[in-house]
C-alpha cells in the first residue's frame, strides 16, 4: 500500500511536470500585460529575423490555429516569406516597447481566394496584446501599420478580445483633417482627434488617393511606395505612446498617446504573397536614418 501511494505520488509529480512544461512551451502566447516587462533594445540592434530561421516567432492561422501545415510562413533564399495562402500572422514570442523598427519588404506575384484580383494586402501590427485570434479568430488585438497597395502607413485599430473574452482597450490620438469623401487623413498640426473602440476609424496616411480602389495593382497619384515587386522600407518609431510611420524615408503618419504602448509584433498573412529581408529593432536615437531601401 505504501508502494502504491508512492507510485501515485510519482505519477502526480510527472503529470504536474508535464503540465508545467506545456505551459512553458505555450507561454510566449500569453501576454504579460505589463509594459515594464516588455523588452526594449538598449545595447544594440535586435534582429527579429536572422535570415535563417523563424525561431523567434510563432504562427497563428484562422483555420489551423497554431499549426502551419501549408507552410504559409517560411524562409526562402534568406528571406522571410509569407505565401499568403490563408489568413493569420507571424508573431514575436517576446513583447517589445520603445524601439525604432526597420522593415524591408516587397510583394510576391501571388494572390489568393477572394483577394485574387484585389489590392495586395498585409500589415505590421505593433503593440499586440490579448488573445491570439482575438480579432475575428485571426489576429491579436493591436495597432496596425497598414501594408496595402495605395495605403502604406495607414493606422487601423485591430479590436478584439483578451483570453477571458473581454474587449482589449485600444486608443490612438492623431492630428487630422478630412479628405474629399470625409475620410480621416493625417495632417501635421491638424485637429487632434482620439480614436478608440467607440470611434474606430482608419487614419489614412496624408497622401492616400481619395479615388483609391480595392483593385490589384492600384497606385495613387502621390504614393511613396515603390512599384510592385520592388523593395520598400518602413521605419516605425515607437517611444512611449508616440508612433511615427516612415515609408521609404517619408513621414506619412503619426500618432500620440497610444494604448497599449507595448506588446508583441505581428506580420499579417492576408491572401497576398510578401517577402521580408530586414526586420530589426534599434535603440531609440541610435537607429539608421529613415530612408529608401
């Protein structure tokens, strides 16, 4: 009987250890919900993508969750490659704050499903907290810096829930104006307006064409993005609640008092093929000058 009790105790201990191990394995998917716990580059550059592996990330897809059987996210010829075959994201295991993010990317030729003939679409989602799939079963709640033909650098509040099913608070204040169609555009020195869950609108970059169409290959009159298939560069500078978006060296959008002001970073898969060759976080004030790639 004593031996049986020991066996039971041993079994329970093994079971507990396995559970703890499983928790450790999935812990990157849990938000610390603590800005002070988020990592910030202080000593030097953090290369989120090293050109070899995706070891600093995990994947999430609407249809297969944490599994990626179609290899939507992969490394191809030293580039981070998102095939676009699905809806989801590649998410950093760590949370970050106060950084100068440098991202270089170009579109691939492929588009998929109901976006086959629509604008190529992706996104850089910063300050991501809450549940994986909290928005539409696909993305973590966050502040999106839009990557889309004709709309590079727009802001979108990606609203969604936390692990308990409660809405994650999101807000951003911008200096604004209205375009011909009364859509919000960023205007340096314009009227300050706060956007949140009750006033959730896209904040267009300053030169977005009012005649923008969701049509493959769209280019606006004032677009600063490179032609399809050429490399583009984002510089996204996050300092506290202040966010600045540069596209190919041009400041295209700016926000203040962002909430949250820290979190994971996601790259979207949104039915368009896209390649990334540079994905870095630099210490504030020590990063490269925003420029063309």
